[in-house]
């Protein structure tokens, strides 16, 4: 059981490599595989590492928060801006495709785990985790728009080099991330045991989906702007991790 999260993370890496090499229905299937594997990594790692109560809590808390926030966003345009989902995402709850809360699960736990390595105080962990959560979407969102999974009513102004996703989306992710990471911080504080396994699996998912995603955007998907942002956002985090590791050693 202790190796399950890392095995799932390895399968996710293989699926992510396959994404830019496919198209059409095959690419949609690969997208579902990536998100399902990412969500499974988060839930199994949280459960095996911090205890069953934490694993179940992560599943329910992140999934529930995602549905509520995304449903509000669809109905009101807050906090992301006005957007709509495409028809290829399948079944929905309150207008939110099932793929979306699964993607939140894929992203949220690795973001918190990374923040826990970089920050010692709860408030700092929440801030760092929310920033990582939002930064991940900077890379992911242009790819999903390109695939037709959702579209923005007013995509400009956006970050330089990204013309399909508005700046309001980044602000919305920072706000939603702050809320979610605050809830996760409370959950972990109340339920978690001392870590029983390392954090390689969620960190591999996070690292590959950002840097590997940036490589795919630059080399195969024709998204150089999000590729550049992915590298620009990831490098300072890698430096901070290296510095943190050296100070501990």
C-alpha cells in the first residue's frame, strides 16, 4: 500500500506524456486518465501518509468546495469571470462537470504538501499553497481552453503571452485557493497523524504537470506563452525547495 501513490503518479506521468501525442477523442480520454490518476494520487497519499481520516477528509472537502465555488462562478461570474463549459466534459452536478472537482483534487493536495515543506506557520502555508494552486492553473487553463473544455466570455486582459484566459481567472484562483487551503489546514491539523511515507508522489505530480506541461506547451501544443509562465513560476519554487533542503541538512 505504501507504494500505491508513487505507482499512480508514475502512470500519470506516462499519461501526461501521451497527451500532446494524441488528438480528438483519444486526447479527451487521456485528459480523463490524467485527472483521475491525479485525484487518486492525492487521496491515497493523504490517506496512507496522514491517516484514513485525512484521506477521506481531503476527498470530501476538496470535492465539495470545488462544486460550490465552480457553481457560484458559473451562475454569477465571481470569482473567476464569465465562462462556460464545453459539451465534451460529460455528466455534471449543479452545472459543474465531474472532471472539475477531480482536477481540484489533483491540484490541491500537492499544493498543500509543497507549501508544508516551504513554510512552517499555518498562515504562511495557506498563502504559499494558494499561490502554488493558482500558479498551476496559469499553465493548465490555456491548455483546457485550447481543447474546448471551457471558454471565457472576456478573455482580455490576460497575462502577457496568454490571450485566451483573463486576469480575473488568476485572481479568482488566488481567492478560491486561499479559502480551500485554509480549510485544508484546519482539516490536517485536526485529523492528520505523523507522516508515514514521504511526499514524492504528490510532488512528482506537481512538478511534472507544471514543468512537463510547459515543455508540452512549447514543443507540441503551440502555447509558448503559458510554457514561459510555467517555467518562470516553477523555477523560484525549485530554488526555494533547494535552499530549504540545504538549511535542514
